[in-house]
C-alpha cells in the first residue's frame, strides 16, 4: 500500500526509491489539493497480506490517530441544549400528569398498562434498527429485569398518587428520590455518604411532613386538604414509595453503566410493566376499556408525552452533566403548580409551598454536591 500525492506524481517518487516527504501532524488544509491519499497497491492486495490502514496526514500513524491529531476541528454543540432538553422533558411529563388527572373512571394501573403498550410500539423499531436484541447481554439481564420491575412499579405508584392527591403535592414528593439514591448508593455501591447527605435527607423528610400533614402532628382538623384525608395519605405513601423505587432504578442503571443501550432498558421497563399491570388488573377485576372518546385521546396523549419526556431526558443526560440536569428537572414542580392553578382551579396552600421548598432544596443540594465532587475528581485525573 502506498501513499499518493495528487495521483501520478507521488507514485513516481515512490517508484524511484526516493524518501517520501514528511507530512506534519495536522489536518488543516488550505484548499484540499495535493493531499496524501490512501491508494491500494495491487501486489499487496493480491497476496492477501494484512496491512494497517495508513493516513498520509499522520505520517504513517495508524488510522484512528488521524482523528485525534492536533488541529482537529470538532463540531461545536449548541450551548445549553442539554438544559433545554431537560425543561422540555419536565414540561411533557407535567402535561401527561395533568391529562391523567382529567381521566375519569380508570384505575392508575390500567393507565400504566396503556402507556407501556405505546412505549413498546415506539421502542421496538429502535431495537431492530440498532440490532440490540431483546434480552441484552447475559451478565446484565438480571439487572435489566430489576430495572424494569422497579421502574414500572414507580410509574404505577406515581399514577396512583396523582389520582389520590393534588398534582403539585404528588410531584413534589417524587423529588425526594435523590436523597434515597444517595443512601442506596452508599449501601449497594459503596459510595460516600457524608454529613451533607444526612442534612439533605432531613430537609426532604421535613418537606414530606409539611405536605402530608399527619394528624398526630397537626391535629385532627386539617384545613386545605383536598378530598378524603385517607386517600391523600394513601397517595402520599404511594408517591414516597415511587420515589424509593425510582432511586433503586437509578442505582441499577448506574451499576449497568453504558454497557446496555438505553432502548433496551426502556424495552424491559415496558414489557415487565405491561405484564405486571395486566396481572394486577385481573386480580383486582378492574380491567375495562374507556368508553368516553375523550379518555381514549387522553390515554394516547399520556403514552406519547411520557415517551417524549423520557427521550428528551435521555438526550439531556447525553449533552449535559447529571448535576445541572437534576437541578433543572425541578421545573417539574413549577409546571405542576402552574398547570394545577390554570386547569384544575386548585391553589396550593402555604404548607405545600413550604414543603416544596424543602424538598427542592434537598434535591438541588444533593445534585450540586454530586456535580462538584465529579468535577473535582475530573480535574484531579487530568493532573
């Protein structure tokens, strides 16, 4: 294999046995003329000899080094695009939650089953296109199974909480998941759990108490409670359990890392969730198709919006660090309050606002601390 400069000229130099001119390690070119190009030598190919691909721009270095050569121009990404994806994801999730509140006479488990169906329908072409398979690597299947189980359980419990208590209150309670994530990562992944993590945990607990307002602390007569207090208490338990299940999902995904395509992760989430929802509905004898055309449209919209929210959140984590994304995701709470006021005619109480501030401070503090630790570790590795 020989290097050709402008075709016949370089071939004549090589045939004469002269030394080839040295080419600097750079990819900057004025007009792209007179470039060394890769030209196969018939004798070598006929012999079937294996020879590493060589690029003349790198003076004989192996081909991958060419892309890492000094002067390589990388395509500049739009600044802040990851945070924009996060805000868009938060908006889509909030609208889906609003549509769930508008659905009548359908159990949360049934709504979750329909969402899983739509997710499977959208993810299946992606699995075929990327050729990931349907089971995943053998050593990762058990993790994918539990990721699907806990992730789908979190979805069902969250939908039940949305139906049992105010939209904003349920959304705020789910933001206690970063606190659970830090605790579970300390237990299962041996990550450090400091006094700051304990402080953020106490903030989250205080926020949950202000939102739930248990009678043994606030008395039997509690003002500003929407609907039956028993249903609200069940919704609170469901929201906190959903946050805990979400944290388990995050820990599993952190354990798996990037060894599994995210489409495959969503596929497990959808299949296991659908199977679990169908079994639960038959045991509860709650399976029924929506009779109202409006409910059918809302069901389809929830499935599409939920999938869109997951896609944009995944793209945000690919473009931006996890810390800023986690902080910006608190826009879920802002959108939930706005939508609740505009479309549900429900003003939040000062107790809810105080609890929301405590939970947001806890989750934001956890995210900022993790972000600072990862940035500091990255700088130390560079040194």
